């Protein structure tokens, strides 16, 4: 009995040790199997996108447009390459033309799934019934594969049909008509706005060019024509009358009044007798004039120069009648010594005419005369 119990105990120990040794190996094998399964799942590709398509109409008239809608249910990582219909290859099937992609919409997004809708605009110009099947949709698992050019194709499972109807023509009552004339519509300013703007701008530029050409020709003609010379006494009388109208001494400007009055007479003497009076003193002028003027005229000059020197250098303030007398002395001197043109030379002045009357007989523009500018330059 004891031997039997010992045998049972020994067998139990052997079985227990074998069972304990087998459990860790089984656990490690299961763990390795789980890791392999995980790796396999990591390399597993996501299923291809689900695609479905439909037409927006099943019957159209010739030339009418209709839509092809393709719904794509895909993973977020997947890339879809849209069908391109360009140039001559713009037909979905023969005689059904693709005008282009109308729009691309995202219908929904849930987790890693995204549903898109691509809408194409189609038309047909030949009557008949047409069937479209197996529209391809090109996709890539990732954007990297799309860049590398690796792609797969999934096709639309639906069979799409479209009927293009023609026009029923009653041959019994049919009458051939001429081509209709174009419809006359009112002309809008928006249609000719750019033309008007360009026309106005061109006219303005042309007018400017014409104006510049005319001005150039006028100046050239003026430079080529001989300048009219105004007699010295006419220039002097004009300057005296202008000075008298300025009323300088009435406003207390005695020095300016006498300086300009004497300068007018000096310029007149230079022009009339050829004496450089502007560079001479009053006594030198009187000495030179005794050779060409009589004593009465020289006395008039002395009566003009003497008070003028006192006003300019001694700050004398002459009386009102003295100021007027100085003006009349200068005027009288010019009138008495003016040179009258000889017969056949220049303008003819009537006997006894004053210098003012002669000035009216010799009109001249300021920019075409010589003498007037010289007097104004000396006075300034």
C-alpha cells in the first residue's frame, strides 16, 4: 500500500512539473503571435474608397446640360485624382461631352472617414440613348504614394443611362425660313466707355501738340522779323506818364520819385544824343549838353538835376509844386529836343505834334520793342 501511494505521488509531481513548464512557453508563443498580428495590421492597407455615381436627369433635349455626380467615401489619408477632360479628349463616352468640373463638395466627415462629391457638367448634341458604365476613379493610399505616381483604380458599379431627344419636325407643314437678322439692342455707355476715354485723351494730346507747334512757329517768326525801334522821345514820354500815375511823391517817396525821373531823362539823352549819361554826374551831363542845347534848355536840365541831387543825397523834402515842376521840366525838355523823322524814314509826324501824340502813332508791343525795356531796367 505504501509503495502504491509513493508511486501515485511521484506521478503527480512529474505531471505538475510538466504542466508548469508548459505554461510559460505557451504564454511566450501567444505574445509572439500577438506581436506578429500587430505588425501585419500595421502594414495592412486601408480598403479602397467606395464610389457611386448618378445623373441629374435621365432625359434631355439636344444641347441641354446635365450633371454627373460621383460620391466618394474614403479614408482621410487617401488621395483622389480627379478625372481630366481637356482638349479633344473631352467626352465621357462618344457624343457625350464633358464641359468641366462644376464643383467639389465635402458632404461629411466622421473619424477617419470622409465623403466627397465631385460634380461634372455634361451635354449632348446628338439624339440617342447612351449608357455609361465603369467610370474610373484613381486613388492613392497616401499623399506620398500619389507624389511617387503609385495609384490604384476603382470603378463606379452603377450603369448610368441618358437619353438625348431630338426635335420632332412635321415634314408635311415644314417651311424653310431665312436666317433671322440680329436683334437691335440699345447702345450702352459701358460698351463704349473705354473708346470715349481714349478718344478724349487722344484729342487732348493732339490739341496740345498743335498748340505747341503754333507757339513754336510764332516765336520763330518773331525772331526772324526785324524788331521795331521806338524813338527815344516816345519811350521817355511813356515812362514819364507811367511814373506820374504812380503818385510816388504824394506818398512821401521823394527819393524814389526823383531817382526815376532823372533816370528817364538820362536814358533819353543817351538815346537821343549818344552821350553816356547813365555813367556821368549831373555837372558832367550839363557840360556835355551845352554843346547840343541852348541856354534855355540847359537851364531846364539844371532845374531838374539840382533838386534831384538834394533829395537823393541831402534828404530834401521838396514842396508839392516843386515836385510837379520837376515833372513838367522833364516833359518839356523831351518835347523840345525830340528828333522828328525825315521824309521817307519811318513814320511821318504832323508838324506841331507833341511827343504824346507821336507815341500814339507808334504803337509797339513790349516784347517787340527796343528802348522801353532799357528805361524800365534803369528805373528798377
